[in-house]
C-alpha cells in the first residue's frame, strides 16, 4: 500500500508540472510513459495509479495557464472568456478558486453518484448507442444555431466544417500517430491561436487582488452538481467535450459567470472519473489516460474503487496546490513582461511540438492555428472547433470511415 501512496504522490508532482506547462497535455506524458514504465520497474497497476493521480492533478492545475496566459487545452478552452473577464477586473484569484471549487465538487458529486452510475451506465449506453450519431449531430447544430445573426451562424458552421476537415486529414495521416497528432491539433486550435491574438491586444497584466473570496452557495453547489452530471455524459458519448456539454447545460438551465466556471471545471474532473468508470462498465475508455490504462490492465470493480481512492487523495493535494500557485501568480504576474512571457510560451510549445511530433506536427499546428483564429477574430464560440473530433465520429457511426 505504501508503494501506491508514493506513486500517487509522484503523479501529483508530475501532474502539477504538466498542468502548468502551456500546451503540454497529460495524454502526451502518459504516452511517453507507456513505452518505458516496465523498464522503470513499475507493474501495470502501479503505473496506472501514477497516471490516474497525474490526470486528476493536471485537471486542476491546467486552469492556471488558461487564466493568466490564455493558453487553454480543449477541456479549459471555454473557461477562458469568463475567466479573463475576472482577470481584467483584477479578480484572477477568484477565477482560480471558482475553478478549484468546481473541480472538487465534480469529484465529490461523481463519487456520490458512482453506485447509481455503475448500475445505470451500461443500460443507458447500450440504449443510446444506435442514436449516438443523431445526438452528436443535434448537439453540434444546437451550438451553431445559438450564435447571433445569420452571419454568426454561418461563421460557426464554417469553423465547425474547417475543423472537421482538419480532423479527417490529420487523425489518420502518415508520419504521426493518431494519439500524438492530437497534441499539435489542440495546441494550434486552442493554444497558439489564443496566444497570438492576446499578443496583438494587450501588453501588461492588470494588477490583481491578492485574495479572492468565493462563497460556496447554492449557485456554486448547483454548478458542481450539474457539472458532475455533464461529466457523466462526456464519459459515455464519443467526441463530446467538456466545453460543449458545459455550454449546452448553461443554455438549458441558465448560468451566471460564477456558475459557469464552476460547472465547466466540474465537468472536466467528473469526466476524468467517468472515463475510467466507462472502461469497466461498457469496456469503452473515453479519455487518453483511460485508453492507456485499459491497454496494460484489466479494469475490474476493485481496481475502479482503488482509482476512486487515488482520485480523492490527488484532489485534496491538487486543490491546495492550485490555490497556492494561483495566489502566487496573481501576486507576481504584473512584474512580468506579458509579451515576453507569451513569446517564451510560444517557443516552449513549438519546441515540444518539434520534439514530440517532428516537422509534420509543426505543420499540423500551423494549419490548426489558422483555423483556431477564425472564431476568435469573428467573435463566435470556439467550441465549434470540436468539429475536429465530431465530424470524424459522425462519419464513423454512419459507416463512411
């Protein structure tokens, strides 16, 4: 048991590093580790504990770059606008705490709902499977139609279509694996494009309040609960992202800025749990980490319960670290040249792309960046860029791929 605890602690440390590194996804680290874990002396269960701990810690810490630098991953992309509204009013710490509380509530409600999920998920999944293509298509259409005006709807459709073509061209392209290619795709769509745009708009960070008070009221609790349910949906439906489910929830139930940030972060942490639960209940992993775990380990109920314990342990550690790092960032960020920091971030992301995916990955990132700038410059939601996964998934379910 001591080895499990030590590996969970190691996962927290690595998850902090991956979460705070702009553009570096936990799946990339997991993929690299998958090839060397046996050489390091880990057995499959030990390495799985490490990856689970790393994934939940990463889910907490990756809000820091998205809040302060505007370098989101897909899971945090939709939180950038409301979080930056708080940053521009000097309330970055409040944004950090809201996303932290949302992640905690997502884990808490997911654990509370786990007994029901273990019983219900298999039946729901098998009942929904024939209708998956219609559900995904309906969700994409609803997100496009919510844009204002005919021009907004057209631009949203264009962003969805272009990203869909990008997905069709890159997910099976030679020279780079389907798992690796997601790094340059999402780095370009949601990361590099955001940095380039922010460089053209601002020079220095607004001074931030050192402490942000967040009252845990019905709005925060409600956002956490609906986020946990949304994470369950993401955990069973292919190609649906936390951002898309979050915006659909806000459209149906309504949401303020605070509730929205809580809901989005709760969906991400809940999805991390239910993607592993799906591996056991429906034998269909829904996240990169879950895929890697399923490749090296037979996931049974005792293993799921062990993973839940690791999730809870990592949640407490990651929450404390996230708030502490967020407060330090808010205190010192005004002393840093924003353009210099953003430029260094671009260099870091480009170096990671070249090292992990080679010249082909750089070309994919450039194409993704061009498409990622479209919704930013036109003012439509960036969630339409998830067409990069939705279009190939739709075509797969209708038998065209």
